[in-house]
């Protein structure tokens, strides 16, 4: 059972029991999912396009209603369309989350809607700017930023809400190498419970301590990133490739004249 660095047993952050969901044109997208994720775990979700990763995130947020089963966040049942401030969701496209005149205003939007005082909002905004390292962007309009900068602003907006659980949907999709590295370092230091759905398997190898492989509506494999993604037969059977860094490489030496 996972324990914290202080030796405390980590409580269950997310509990899924017999969770199933279908779309009218895509039945059985999720079928009887059972799993628990404990506080502070960093869990990667992998699987081919359309396997249900984003659908699972939308169910966790209460944006969709399961056909069967239940979802609990810290022992509280998730109700459809119920706001849960302890959970934050980073969309695939950060533009979907940025709409204010300035970066600072965007980050302040969530705390303001929690009914916090002006002083508390300012404190949270400054802490989020500092945590994500984007203080220099605070006065700029979000629509003038690069894709990577928009991503970090969207993350800062979530951090200002002080969530205990964060869902990241393809977080490296719009990032250059430098911003991707900064995001990796940021997430490696994170104390929150993280679920990260990504096709960037090298990214998940660096950030996550656990991986769930989803296919045919079910959890096919659950283990450490190395255990799951190093299994080439398993990965290929479910439409994925073994990460390049886990493939043995033999340097070929070519002699001149041969």
C-alpha cells in the first residue's frame, strides 16, 4: 500500500467501481472499469486514439454521466455537473481555457469565483505565477502567447484553484523541447494526484510512477511505466509502440572501403 515520505498511508484519491460509458455511435467505450488511485500518485493513461482516455476524464469531472458504476473523489461521490474545486482539468488545447484580457486576469478567474477575498485572490495568483515560472507573462494578453506559454498559463490557472487532483490531457502536444522539459521538471515536483493522458510515452516514463493501458473499454495493464511499456508484445497488441529509450541500441561501426 503506497505511503507518503513521512510514512503516512496515502488515502484513496480516486475510486472507480464498475464504470461503464457508451456514446450513441460508439458503444462500450468504457466497460466495467475498476481501479483506485491514491493521493500523490502520478498515473499515466496510455492507449490508441479513441480508447476512452478523454472520456474517462470527462466522467471524473462530472461532464458525462456513467451508464453503470460510481466514481468517488476522496470518498465523495461524483455527481453529474457538480463543481468539485479539488479537481482541475487541463484540456488538450489550452486556448479552450484562456479568455481574459491578461494572463493575471485569467489566473484570477477561478479564485474569484470561489468567493475569496481580493487579498486571497492576489496571493493565489502570485503563488501560481511563481510556481509555473511565468511572472514575466503576467500582463500580456493570452492570445499573443506561444502554444507552450499558453499551456503554462492554463496550468497556472488550475494551480490557483489549489486542486488536490489534476487531470492533464495531452499536456506536451503544443510544447517545444525547452517548455516540455520545464513541464517535466514541474510535474516531477508536484504534490498533487496526477492523471496524465498522453501519446508522448517518453514524457510519461519521466513523470509517472504508474501506468494504465486502456483498450477495448478495459484496463489491459496496470504497473510501473517500465513494466508496462517495456513489454513490446503487449504494446504492439494494443496499437502502441515501445518507447524508443527502452529499445536496446547497437552501434554499428562501418569500416571504410567495405
